[in-house]
């Protein structure tokens, strides 16, 4: 027993010398700090350097350390083997995540207190160019009552830290609240607001709310400006399957104000509603009861397909800032490729008629044909567009008459037209070329066909159509007629 007591005294003395060396000597402090730095670095997976620890007034301690060579943190308070009550001050000129590092001035003061099985953490200060405050209760295996409020923060820095591209920039407010969170389960919400004063030259605001229960999320989003309102609602996202679904309504007061976003100066208003889907790629479906009929559209894999049903041609064409020459109703498909920026139109037209325009007046002057008097119920429009160039094939027909506009080119940058036409209407039949300014085109008539048609009408009135056809069947009669009409057409053509 005496020997055991003796060795115990020796061990106590040795331990005292070791503690004195580690705590009260510079070299001992250095070795202690190095060891604690190693333990902390391994524990939180960040480079931690312990600079100083003051244990003279233990259980009241003061400690200072650096993290990742940029952040400094100072602890000052009470700690024992069962509870703690420590104030801390954290400052840094950089904030980091798994995705990147962002230069940012951070200055936060806070407090950590409670028993080790239930610790309350709170803090407030400056971060991400704005203000931040937070609190949470940490248990051994979970965290409860999590609340983080960020006011007037830099949205670009926030999304960069999250590894995401910032679409809407500006000052943002973010509120995060979770009732509880552990390794497998979580329940909480995000509320995010941001205002971009210059989104492609347009002031724009975004408000979104995300509710989270484990791996499922529900969300709503509102995007607004003076001329735009987009509401996304009943949104859901399955994090395991990476699938999303939502519904939306869109209301645009003036499309021309969105030219920088749409890439073209469309005119007028537009309203629609539809569905958004995400499953490996984005799909947007929608419907609009506008322009006198129904418009159904679908965007998928950079392709926009629009189906028209009973849409008024004149109302639909008010979208575009050039002269409208036709009215009627269209049924068909419009396809736009966002990759090569090309457009295809294949439509059937009904009850089609010409509107007042310089083209109508020019036809009347040249051929004494009033295009506005006719209606065409058996018609079609096929159109291709790319690089500001239209290629149009237009067929307008009814039981007796027709107008064909074949391989017609329209240059929207120069506002010019160049194409061929064939007309049979109002006891006239002729063809020719249309060219020049889109607002005031020029027309060259094929005079031979026109004169031949007029000669046939005169002969029909004298001898009857059957007799005229019989005479033309006699050899060389048709040749003589062709020579006569060609000579007459050449002479008249000099004046056109």
C-alpha cells in the first residue's frame, strides 16, 4: 500500500510538471495548440490553427483561432464537463462552400450556451454585403428551431456559393425556417425575395416560397414588372427522382417592352396559362384563348411548337410590326427552333380576304381587280423564316377563283418583297412578279397571258365558248393566236 501511494505521488508530480509545461510555458503552449489544431481540423474538415488558449481562470476560458487562413474566431466564456455559456466573435474577408470561395467581409457576434446534449446557438452581424441573424438548438442527433434571416444581401454572391448561376441579380432577402433537421429527415421552408433594377433593361421582382418535408418540396413563385406578371403555383419537386411539376399563369400588358428578353419587338398584349414539367429536360405546355381562337403551345428540347385553331390572321399578325394584308382564320402548326433561330409555318386558311393595303391598290391599278371583294375558303400558307428572311408560298382559292403567291421572299431588315403570283378572279386571269418595298410594292404583269385571256373572253361573247374551243383545235390557229397575243403583249409591256 505504501509503495502504491508513493508511485501515485510520483505520478501526480509528473503530471503536474507536464500540465505546467503544456499550459504555462511557450514551448508547451505551442505543442498543445498544434495538437488541438490537428484534432479540430480533422473534426470539421477545415484548416484550423489554434492561436491561443487562456485556462488560468478555468472554467472561464478565452481562445483564439484562424480557419482556412482567412477567418478569425474568438471565444470567451464558461465551459465545464456538463454545460457552456460562451460568447464568440467571427470575422473574415472570405466565405467558402464546397463550390467556391467568395471575397466577402463577414463580421458576426453570437453566443453558444446550454448543456452538451442541448445547445442553443445564436448570432447576428454582416455577411454577403447585407445583414444576417440566426438561431438554432443543437441536440446530439438533430437540430431544431432553425431560423436564418438575411436582409439586403448580394444575390450574386449567394448563388455563386450555392454553385448556381444567378438569373435575377440585385439585393435580396432570404428567410430560412426549419422545425427540425437530421441526417435523414427535415421539415422547413425558404422565402426568397429579390429585385433586379436592370434585368435586360427591365426592372423585375421575384418572390418565391419553398416548403420542404424530407425529400419532397412544394413551391410557388411570382415574377412581376410593370408590364409582366408570371405566377407559378402548385409546384412540387421530388429530390430523389429529380422530377418537378408546376402550373402557371402569364399576363403581359405590352410585349414591346420585353424586346430585350424576347429578342424581337412583338406588339400588343398576351395572356396564357399552362404547366411546367421537368424530368431530365424542361417541358412547358400552355394554352391561350386569344386572337379570336385557341393557341396551344409546347416548349421542349429548345423547340417551340404552336398549334393554331380558328385564330384570326389579322389579330395574330398584330404581334408583328409590319403591314397586315390578310384576314381570315388559321388552323395549323408553327414551329420555332431556338438553336438555329428558324421558323416553320404550315396552316390551312378559311374565310380569307384581303385588307386595305398598297398591294390591293396596286393590283386594282394594274389589272382592274379589286382583291378585297373576294373571300377564299380553300387556302393554305406555308412559310419558312431564318436570318430575317421569309420564304412564303400562299394559296388562296374558292370555287371559281384563285391567287397563288409562289416562292416569295421577304427581307425584314430591308422591308422588301420579291416573288411571283398567279391570279384568276373577276373575269381576269394573269400572272406576274411582285417586288420592291413591302409597304409599296411594284408589280410587273405577264401581259401575254392577260391579253390572251381577254381575247378569249371577247371571242366567247361573239361566237360562244364551245365554238371558240373548236376553232382553236384547227391546226395552226393556236399558233396564230399566240403570235398575235405575244406581239400585243410586247407592245403594251413597254408602258408597264
